[in-house]
């Protein structure tokens, strides 16, 4: 059976001191929630400090990006070995902001997913369509391509977490309806069934992301193929993030 996952992507926010304070507040409020996984993904500069705060708790550490090589002359990059060494369990790969602003393509995502898995990290692979693509009626074409290309020749696909984040809903205040999100989540799981077979595909966690709050997550998480949330802005407020965890833990 799939376990729910709530991951907080802090993006480029919080100094070390602010990250420690936020992690402490989330730790104190989230300790009672069992049966799922809670992931904090602070900026690189705060990874070590947050790892110290959450050590020995039910919280897990994640990074927001990774390079696809273990070491080398790649100035400014962070390798999966470094992330593993500092205590990371998860790594977010292919977020729409990486695709948009840093021009990452499906093949880059694929290389990173492969390397993360071989290093012992669990990838949270992000997929999603833009507003223009949805209006054109090509959501399935775009998301299908991203899923298939991102998982091309990947071993242990059932260890990958997929996050469906419609680009038009990220940081905009717009949220996909529960029915809209479920339709795409079911479509993704259908692709996985074609690759893995029904049993293995049913073990893959698919998260929803995009302006998630404690007030709108209830309807979303009640859908059969939505297994949790990748949370952006709301993860920067301990009360809001804990409220999201409470809603998900209570319904999954």
C-alpha cells in the first residue's frame, strides 16, 4: 500500500537561522503524524543545519536540485553523493522553475533521476503543463512525454515519486479542481501500468503541487490517485504546513 507524502519545497527562501527556526516549529507540530512521510527541502546552505534539527524524528531531508554526475569540474553544482552524505533522503528533480528559468529538458531530468537512484536518493520527479498547453488541450501529450522521457531506461521506477504540478497553478493562487487533478494523476498511473504492470504501478506515489493550502488540500487528497502534496509557499509557514499534513494524514 502507498504511504502518503508531504514535501515542503522552500525554494530560494530562508537564511540558516530562519531555516532552523522553521524546521524546529514543523518538527514540534508534526511529530504526532505517523503512517506517511514528511519531507523538508530547504536551500542548499541550510541542508546540514536542518538535518541536525530533524535527526531522529519522523521528518526527512530533501534537496531542491542535483547534478547528474558524482563529481567533477562543474562549478556551482551539487552532486548526489554530497546530498546523500549530508543526510538527504529525497531530491526534487525537474521542477517547472528549473525547466523554465534554467532550461532543463526531459533528457536532463532523466539523467538526474538515474543518478539519484544509483546514489540511494529518492527522486521526486516533477511534471506539468502550462496554462497555454492546457487551453490547447494537450495536457496529456505534455505530461505523458515528461513522464515517459523522464523515466526512460530508469531501473527501479517504483522507487520514484512523481509530482504533478500544473505550471499555471504554481505560485498563482489558482488550484486544479480535485477532478482535474485526479484526471491527470490517473493518466500518469496508467502510463506507469503500461511500463511496470498494475501491481508495481499501484505502489508509486503521485503527489499534487500548485498553490496547495490547508483549506484546499482536503478535496484533492480524497481522490484515489492523489497520494500527497508537494507544497511551495505554504511550507514556509509552520502552521499552514502542519495543517496540510493533518488533512492528508487524516484522509489517507
